[in-house]
C-alpha cells in the first residue's frame, strides 16, 4: 500500500515503505519518502516534513534545475545532490521549457511518438549512463548510513528519476515486480498541481495537449525499459547494485537490514 502525505504544495509526497516482500517481510515505513522538488514548500510544510524526521534530502536534479527552483529544506535536514542527468543536462525538464514555448517546435521535437521514445531511452540511461550510475551510487550509499535516514528523494516531478530510485530500492528489497510497477504508476493522478497549469498554458498557445501526455505520465513501458536494461546488462537487481553502482555485498545487506522488517 502506498501512503500519501497531505501537503498540497508538495504533490506526490508518499512513503516508499509498506510493501510486502516475496520472502514474507515488509518494507519499513517512515524511512524514505519521495516527492516533487521542495521549491514550493511553505515554512509550515517544511516544518511538517521535519516532523516526519527527515534527516537528508536527496536531490536528483541538474544544476540548472536546482538554480531555478532551489529546495526549501526541512529544518535540520542535510542536502545530498546526486545529478542523474549529469551526462545529458539538455534532457532535463528545464531544457524542455524552451521547446514548449512554440507549439510548432514542440510538434517537430516531440510528435510522431518521439516523446515516448525519448523517455524509453532515458530510462535505459538511468541504468546504463555513467553519470546516472554515479548519482544513484551516491544516493544508495548515503541512504545506507544511519544519518541518511529518514530521507526524502526527489527530482522535479518525482516520477522519472525518482521513480527509478524507488523502483530499484523496492526490487532490491524483494518486492515483486508487479507491485513495484503499481507503485511507480501511482504517480499518475497525483501530479495535477504540477502539470495542469503547464498543459493549459501550452493549449492556450495553440498546442495539442495530447502531445504532452508522454511527458507528464508515468508509463509501464518507461519503467520496463530500465528493467530490460538491468536484465540484459547485469542479469539481476543485485548485480546491478554490485556491478553497476559499485555497492558491495555489505552495502546491499545494510540496506536490507535497515528497510526490511518481519510482516
């Protein structure tokens, strides 16, 4: 079950825990949350996040994204930057903004299935690109330390870079793949406050809102692309952590010990 927190200016804020594992355990709640960026958080909401006990905020965004919308951190929380798109900052949401200023340019760049193919390729890069591997290594290594928990991980919308971070962790902990997919897709419907004004503005410029659907939706084929890359390149999620991210058996065992409790 996915537990959401009711903070209107922090959409898609939810606990990564609560899922049953295949071995009969359960992912501990209250250790890792996921959300959109914290730029819109009010002082009151930052305090509410602090009451969740958050000790570290993991920011997966590019330098440009962080400069445009800096996080409002919960009091006492440390910031850990892990730029997943370090190899390709031009593919960040900040870079998409200029394309979408002109509906004709957007159609040329994103139409004909190009937007969906872009995301399929990008999820493959989450697994394979050196910069992404370094970023996720930073995230999971810090999360394995006691001072890194409870934590909150986010990108801009909280569905793609954050989606893979949460999915990879849940798979490592033994949550069945179909449940991981359900958790990933739960972002759909939660992101109206982020995307609805954006889509409306594009429509007002004369653009086709359907053109944006691949950008604003979490789709099964996106996550599946990352899973296919894990299987093809590493063979298993454990090998992805060990060989792809450089997190050894001790690091993996530490994450499991921290996050799995008896059902």
